[in-house]
């Protein structure tokens, strides 16, 4: 199988989110960058499928030249090729331009399967996979937590859970699938894998050469806002034995008694 996996360079945020002075970006001085957890699982799923059926995995990203770091991390996990659609410093792209740029790569070779994360962890657009499938003219399944490719390699079964019910879709190949975190447990990169990825060549394509394929004006970000933290309030029920009735009432209200 020939598989293309689309990944995005996103900030690594494990605590409080801080914005830059102009409120147009996340301040990453004390953090770093990675790919979304959904996309990490997409890379792992692609590598597993190639280990079973043969073929190769190519990863593609739209972003600044620094996104090569994330592409090399994917190659350390088992991807054999990488393409960077390079944006200019500070250049912004929304889902329309992103899908158009990824389409220029996905349509350039006979990929049997295109995998994406269900949504990026920074913007959560949920749009790129569907828009890309539309541009390619291929069937798409989203929010997938299990993939089973038929032995003849002609189709796959994609399953997801919706409101407690498991839905399974059968899609002919080639197709597009967006996966969610939990579809698998991604492996850790091996030392030989890291060394190979460090030496590997990455194909770079300027966004300006493919941006014309975006049919309508794209979304432009005005500013970011960190949501207000939920307020916490403590209520004193009483002191000593006098607080017991109130405590019993609270426990009854929350179903403990």
C-alpha cells in the first residue's frame, strides 16, 4: 500500500497557555512544538498497514521550514518519505488553503490511502480531511477508531463510536480517513530510526506554487483569546458537630448516600 499521512506542526502545551504581545500566536518560549496526538496515531496506523501489506508511508505537512523537525520525527517512526509545503514566515493559512496545498501532494502520486488526524490540536477545525477528500473526489470517513483493510487490498472497514453505538463503514480504496487518538498506541522511535530520519531528504514545495488552487479567499485570524479559567468557590458548612447535618445533606444531593 502507498499511504500518505498529513500532519501539522502545533505548539506543545501542557499547562497554562500564554499568548504573544500582539495576541496573534501562542508564546512557545517555555514549551516547543510537536504534532497532534490524532496525527501521531495516524502515522502509527500507516506504518502498521505497510508492515502488513508492504508499500511505503509518506508524510506531508504545510508550515514553516521548522516543520521539518516534525516530519523527521514521523520518519523516525517508520515513514520513508516526507514533503513540506513551505509557508513564508508568519504566513497564515486556514482550512481552504491547507486542503488545497495538501491536494497538490495527494494528487501527485497514486496513494491508496490518505490518513489525517480528526482535527488539529491547536485550531480544531475538523474540516481539512473532508475538504481534501472532496478535492480528490474520494470517499471519506471521519472520527475513526479502528481500520481493517481487506486481504485483497480493494477496500477497508472503518469503525467509530457515536453515542455509545459502533458504526462501521466500508470504503473502496483509494479513500481518505481521519482517525482519532486511541486507535492505536504509537511506538517510540528507535535509535536507528532517528539516525535515518536525520539523514533523510525532505522534498520542499513553496506554498506560492500551489496556493492558486484555493478557489475562494481563505480565513484570516484576527487575534487569539485564552478562555477564562473556571471559578472555584469553597463553602463552609459549619464547624465541628454542628456541620454534620449540612454534610449529610450534601452527600445525599450528590448521590453518595
